[in-house]
C-alpha cells in the first residue's frame, strides 16, 4: 500500500513535529496539575497557543532550508514537513483544553476526542495515502488533530453553556 521510502520520510517528518511540540507539551505538564487544583491557567494557555502559532509558521517556512541543508537524504519530506508544521496549532489548542477537562476529571471527553482523532488519521492514511502519497498522509495527520481540536472546543463551549444555564435557573 505505502512504500518504505514514503514511510521513512513520513517518520522523519513526524520526528520533526515532535520537536516542534516540545514547548506545548512542557506547558501541558504544568497546566494539568494546576488546573486540577482549581487555579487559573488562562494566560499561560493563551501565550502557549500564540507561541505555537509562531513555531508552526517558522516550521513551515524554515523546514525546506533546514532539511535540504542538514538532511539532504530527506528532501522528499520537505512538503510533508511544511504541512505537518501546521499540526502544532490545533494540537496545542487541544492539549490546553485537554488539560482543563482532565483537571475537572472529565476523562471521557478526552478519550472520545482521541478516538475521533485516531479514526480520522487511520482512515485518512488508508484513503489519502495511496492517492496523494506523503502529502495525503500528512494531510490526514493535520485533519485528525484539527478534528480533535474542534470536538474539544465544541464540548468546552457546551460545558460552559450548561454551567451558565444552571446558574441562571
């Protein structure tokens, strides 16, 4: 279905994405216990998302130069890297909302979002991988994190509206 060359370049691109996600993951590890104690982490989360946007844009613009210079054997991963760089934005937003839900002990919402993300990623790789190659697998990855982010935002807004409705009545 997918060749070793595609999978090798995709794996390399995912490793670079893991590097781009180091800062949001560190902040996530800070916000989970802080959220569970009831303290506000809104400012930290907003700054983290802003930095994530900057990291994403830098990853998309600088990856062609960095890959061709440092890793010339992985030049085919350049387009995938540019696409996958945009994964950091919805993934960071998702991590920040996950932190809130885990702090409130709403694990089911996090689990459903993760299952949704996994399903879209696997389905996207199966459908888009053979058609578009590494571009398709990269798009599937970004779509899966975006779907998880959208689901978490919807659930967060639903929870806020439920809380405000219970306060009014």
